C-alpha cells in the first residue's frame, strides 16, 4: 500500500502523465508543461528510495542547458526578461529521443507509484 508521505508524489506524477498523454505538440512541448506544471516541486525525498535516482536523472536532463544556443545569455544580458528558463532552453536543444527517455522515466515512476496504490 502506498504510504501517505508518497501520496503527494503520486498526485503530481498522475497529473504529469495526463499532460504527457493528452497535451498538444511534440514530446518536448508536453514535457515542458508536465515538468513546469506538477513535477518541478517534487524532490527525491517525496519518493521511495528505489525511485529517487530516476527523479534525479530526470531533473538533471531536463535542466541541462541554461541557454537555447551557446552565447545566448551574453547577448540577452541587456534584456534579462527574455532569458529562457533552464527547462525551456534544454527542451529546445535536446533530441526527441532524449525527450522520449525523460517521458519514459516519468511514466516508470508513475507506474511504480500506482502499483503501490493497488497493492
């Protein structure tokens, strides 16, 4: 049975899966909405130990870049309100296959959490 302290994570991942499955656009735009919506608040301690490494991997991959193209931040220092956030910058630079792997790991965590609810 899913312990109460993991229920919060389950709700967030459930919302993210809904966004990934029903959102408009390619996997990268759906990941943006799924991550910046429900998932950005999740920390490793919100998850069982066996799922924490996947969450850390997701967070590292989805925030890998700080700029859309090399040198962009230097050009935009005059207009800081135009700087992309790391998620937007990363999702514009990664391959579809990397986006699909991020989505797969989000589903893996969700699937593991849901199976604990059913037990």
